[in-house]
């Protein structure tokens, strides 16, 4: 590591108030002690591989990765970056059989939280065999420096040779937490793009992934998502149920590979009214969509809707928006005076349960704030610009698949949702949101023209009224309206494609940076007590 980069890392540690000078490297003076940093392609191990060589420039560290042949390509790119920064190659332990080969050996039986043969064989066994073969005869002690943070509670063993191999946890002594790890990476090498859809390093198919991570993987890394999907084992009856969705079939018939080819971060996606910075700071901003009934269960958004529950299914979906403050509109609006401040959108999760979705958004929000750099933001600017809209969508029964797979099927997901169902549900929900957004824009243009025609009708003479109407119909608004109307009719020209609607919308309340750690810690504790996988940390072996 060159001196300039070393100084940058140490200066950043000082800015983050990390008391690194007091940390003592175990076995520092023992020539028979080997120092190994396992790297996984994730942020915690990457940060560890930077700070220890910077803190101890005269000590030789070995960097090692246990491959599963099922990592995302962006993770492999991280190893090249680590090597370039520290001046030593990352050693890759490559197995003869990767994860998908192992699955075939296990007769197609997928790994799960109860049957983690992937961890045992590809991580722990591979590391143990490599250590024994390479180093047991030449050294008496081996320190493995593992990236378990101060704010985590995942522990375990990485080796069966405790007499020789010791797991060391520098982050605990340095009191380094999630935000500090990401801040150091943001100031040095940058954060891996994998973190646009994943909160932790893992195989692309890991059963520890949260539902929100699978949803965002489908959007941000569709090819990776699809490569996982094809290895699920779904029964004929379950596949028949998926194939019976008329709406999904109509969408992909009109637009094949909709998710991979469509702009999921669509500028036309329907925007929850409170998200718009044109209106959210008004004394009396527009309220969310509402359809009044006696139902009061949705008073979080002052909205409710009355549907025949036998004929419709309800799903709740969350969309991330990035907006610009009103004083910055000029550089984004250009000639379009309808710009509402939103310049980025992304679906981040969905659930059939509103409370479940709201709980999951605490983790999503924490992760987005931690990885603000990936969106060209700082944490402070992200706090100002981030909005998360929440929508209730009603869809005719039989179009979505919101149930767990049947007993004859095997899926990666801990919540029992198949990847195929996630893709199908996202396709339908995104279609409805974009359709609603286009219709809302069409109504806006229509009302604008109505207002101008109304003003024209007040002119005193017939000639003036006629001339003004001719000017209006020859103008840019009329042209945009007719173009948008034709496009809308062309896209949604049958009853199946017009199925479903947004019944109400609202906004997730952002959490202040000072309160965020305690809110998430409390949420994680409750999830752990209730056995909710959304709150789990990844397996410790995934640090390898």
C-alpha cells in the first residue's frame, strides 16, 4: 500500500473518531503467527482489508476468498480493487464443484437455514483444508481477522482447529459500526454496486436474503436474479398456477422480457402525492388518494377503499424516490414546467401485509442511507432527497402469486416465495403503477387544456375566441396531450392490460440519522424474538 493511500485511510479513521492507535495486533511480535484476512466481496471484509494494512504497514497480511462459483460478478471485481490498493493479490480457493454442482449432487435439494450444506462444504471445509495444507507445518498460530462489526451479534467458528487458528474481531475493539464502515469505503475505494440491491455479501441465491433484497436484485441485477430462478424446483401444479395469470401473460406477450428490457426506474411511475416537493411543504398539501368508506383500518394515510375481497387481492408496494429541492428545479426542469422534483425511482419491496411492509422499510431505509454514495448522495443530502412512497394496489384474484410455494416445491427464499412469483408480481405491480402515472399525466394535460379553453371562451368576440382556440390546438400542450393519449390507448388497449388499480397511497416517514441506529436495533430485536428472517444477520461464514 502506498503512503498516500495509507494516509487517506488513517485520516478517515480519525474523522470517524476511531481510536485505531490503541489497537494492538494479536501476535504482532511473534514471527510464527500468520495474519490472514478473509474477504467475501462485501463491505465489512473489504474495509478490514484496507484498515489493517494501513494501521500496520510493516506486517504482511494474506487475503483469501473461498469461492462458491455463485457470487455476483461485481463481488469478484471487488477482489481486483483490494489487490490494487494493498499491493497483494487476493488468493481464491476455488472448489472442484461449485454451489449449483452441489445442488445436483443433493438431487436438486436447495440449501436452507435448516440444511446449510453450502456453508459447511464450500466455506468452512474449503478454508480448513487450505489452511492445513498450506500453513500448519510452517507456523504455530494463525489469526483470522473477520469483519464482524460492533453493532452486530453474529458469532460462530470458522475453523475446526482452535488450537492453531484464532478468529480475531478488530471491529469490536475499534467499536466500528455499519455507518463507519461504509463511510470509510465511500472516502476511499467506493462502495460495491452490489449494495444497490443487497445489504450484505453472499451468494447471488443466498437463503438469508431479505424479500426486499430479492425484489431489488430483480430490478438492479436481473440476469443474476434469473440465473437463481432457473434452479428452483417448482411443482407442476404450482407452475400451472403461475401460468394462469392472464395479466402477466398479456404483459409479456406485448412486451417480452418486460423486467429486463423495460425501464423499471420509470419517470412515468405513479408518484404518491406527498412525495412531490412541489406540494409537500404547502400549508395544506394534497392528500393521498382516498375512497371514503366506513373502514378505518388504513388511517395511517387518511385513506381507505372498499372492494369485494372475494374478487380482488390486496398488495402493498414501496417505491423509493429521490427528489430535488424546489430551489434546484431549474437545472432539471428545462422546458418542462410539469417537473415535480422526482429524478429517480425504484421499487424496493412489497408485501400482502401493510405492517410487515412498514417494518421491512426500516431496514431498507437504513441500507439506503448507509450506501448514499451509490446514488451520488451524501447521508445528509440523502436525508433531504429520499422519499419512500407506499401504495395499496387491488388486483383481480388469480393474477398475483402471494402465497408460499406448495410442499412439493423448493425455493431459496426463507419466506417461501419463489423467484418466479417475485418476477411475476413485480411485473404486474410496476405495470399498474406506470399505467396510473401515465393516466395521471394525461389528466394533468387535459385539465390544463380545459382551463385554457375556459379562459378563451371568456373573450368578447367570436373571432377572438376562435383564434385563441386555434392557437391552443396548435400549441405544444395540445400536441403533448394528443401524443400521450394515443400512447396510452396503444399500450392499454384491452381489458386485461387495464386490470388492477392503485386504491390509495402514502409516505414512509424518514428517520433522523441520530435515531436510526436505535430504531433499527429495536426492530431487529423484535424480529429475532418473533423468528422473522427479515431481521437476521448473515451467516458468519459468508465473511469468507
